[in-house]
């Protein structure tokens, strides 16, 4: 490869390279001069740790610093918030004619103007650099101050609301569980009152009562059997005496009295002493006995004549009363044993039901106690957030009003213009050389005609040709130097509104924070 030849060809057409290089440089300078300056205010925020140790009193808001900043970012970049911020701070004053017609354009442009970088991590403090880009230093500083205030208010609002909602949740849960406990207490009390004779606590006592009642029932049956046998023997003896005529002479009234007393004795075994029928029979017997006494006189002979009948009747009556008493006691014991049997049979089901009720009450009690403890912690956390003793954002460095514009970036613009001009110049030279098929070297002559020259003579320009060439170069350079700024001036004067309303993201070469690494809003 003949580097010397290509270098000569480049030098012969270096005027094209110089023209495009100058065009790129002058164009970048004109863009810097006529482009609107962009200023960016800055402030630094620090996420401070809790002021009170978690071992003593912990906040219920557990959001990490980076996560908290991301949530605040989403809140601030909401459509309503951005439109309100732009209106209050007059980012687009109507007098300047810079207000976009579509609110969505305002939202998009505001999102491009707001910048933020987050530094730090898990093992280091979290720092945030907040800024706003505007065409005037005062506006950039004012809007940055307002954004910082919004961030601080959102931080306080989010943490206090989170702690308040946590406390409200546990307060309502404590009230609900307390009402459930009261309802369960009332249900258990009502159940125990309705089944107080069939509860598992008194099962052993009722079983002992059942055993005692069965023993008493057996004893009563024995006493009733003995009394009935005794009365039967007395009745048979009286019948034998009457049939043998061994008894004294009886009048019709005395015989009627014996019949009444016998009927009274038989009915006494079946009826209770308080039965009206038994009382009527006793009253008739007493009235008939009184008439017999009045007929025969109130002397000892009448008494002796009536005494054997009266003794038999009295014995029958006494045994009837005793038998009725024992029978009533037996019936009471039988009824009591039946009630005890029913209550003992129902005790198992009642024990299961009562156990379920008490188990549910115990579970609710455990939940209630845990919720009360959680509510106490929530109250502590709410107080910590109300007193601003938990994790919080503070202003680490106040807002600084920018003195120098951050855009357009002169170095980047000039470097880009020079590189573009150089690339265009080289491209034009390569294009011209590739299109020129003239023979310039002996090698070209040999390749084209197949001959080997003895010597070659270069083309010698006249003085006039050299002068024309120089005039052409100077004129082209003058056109480039004058035409490019003039074109930018025309664009600046005729289309200023359009340039000023362009998105800030297309006018800024570097990030306003100076190229620091971090998360950008």
C-alpha cells in the first residue's frame, strides 16, 4: 500500500476537508451561541435513621430509604401534581407564549425537567440530589425549592398515614374481637344456665345421687311390700273373726261404719291423703261414728262395744296412710332417678358443645391478646412518626441557585461538530477520488496500457491556476463562516417559540448533575 501516494491525494484535496471541518466547528459554535441556555437548581436530601432504638420502641413503618424515595417519586410525577406545580410556579408564563396547548405536553416536559440521583445503599446512608432545569436561574431555584418541599411533605404524609392506618386497623380489630368475646361469654353463660343440671362439672355428683336414689328406691320397695303384707294379714284375721262370729254384736250402723272404714282403707292404698275422695270417705265415717256414739251414749260401755271395730279401722287407716306416704316417696325417687338418667345421658353432648364453645373462646382470647399487644406497638409507632423520631428525609444541602448554565454543553457540541465535519470531509474526498478514473502513477499506466514508462513528469500549474485555486478556497471558507451563523440567526429569530418549546431532553448534552452515577428521575 502506497501511503505516500494517498497522503499526496489527501493533501491535494485538503480544501474539502478544511471546508467541512470548518463548517462543523462553526455550526457547533453557532448552535452554542443561539441555543437557549438551560440552568439547573440542586439540593441534597439525606434519609436519616430512626432516632429511637428499635429495641426500645420501633416504628411500624418499615419502608427502606430507596423504596421510600421511589414511592415519593411516583407521587410527585403524577399528572395532577405536575400540572399544579407548573401552574403555581409559572413554569410556562402566558405572556411569553410558551405554554403548550396540550396538557400532556406539559406533563412530559416537566418529567424531563425534574432530575434526581440516589446515592448510597444498604450499608451506607441514602442521599438524593434533586434538581429542576429551566431557562432562568431564578425559576430553576424556585421550582427546585418547591420540589424539595413537596418531597418532604410527601415523606411526612406517607409515614404518618401508614402509621395511622396501622393503628386504625388494630383498633378496629380489637373492637371486633372484644365484641366476639362478649358474644361468646354470653353464649356460654346462656348455655350453662339452660343446662345447669346436665353439665360435665357435676357429673360425678349426679352419679352418686343416682346410686343413692337407687338404694333408697330398693329400700322403699321393701318397706311397701312389708306394709302390704302386714295389712293383708290383718284383713284376713278380721275376716276370720267375722265369719266365726267371735266378734261382738253389731248394729246396721256399725256394719255400715265397718264398710266405710274398709273402703277407706282400700282407697288409702291407691290415693294420696290429700285426695278429695279419700277426704269424703273419712268425713262420712266420722259422721256415722258420731251418730253411733250419740245413739248409744258417751259412756264407757259404748266405747267398749265400739273399741274393737275402731282399732281395726284405725289400724287399716294408719297402714293406708303409711302406704300412701311410702308410695309417694317411691314415686318421687323414681321421678328423680329418671331426671338424673336424662341429665347424665345429655351430659356427653353438653360437654362436647361446651368444649367447642370454650375452645372458640380461648382462640378468640389468644387473638385478642395478640391484637392488643400489636395495637400497643402501633400506638407507639404512631407517636414516633407524629414526633418525627423515626426514619425521615432532611435537607442535607439547601437549594443552590445556578450561576452557570448546564446546557448546551460547549465541549460536547464543539467536539461533535468537529467530528462530524471531519467525517464529512473525509467522506467527500473518498467519494471524489473513487469517481476520478484518471491515471496518476506509473503503476496506473502499466495497469491500463500494459507498458512500462521510462519516466513520469508531474503536472505543473501556472501562476494563474494557483491564484484561482486559492481564491476559490478563501471564498468557500468565507461562505461557510458567514452562511452558517446567518442561517442560525434566521432560525433563532423566525422560529424562537418553537425552539424554546422543544423538549429539554433534546437540548442537554450531559446530565445536569455533572454525570454522577445514580438513579435518575
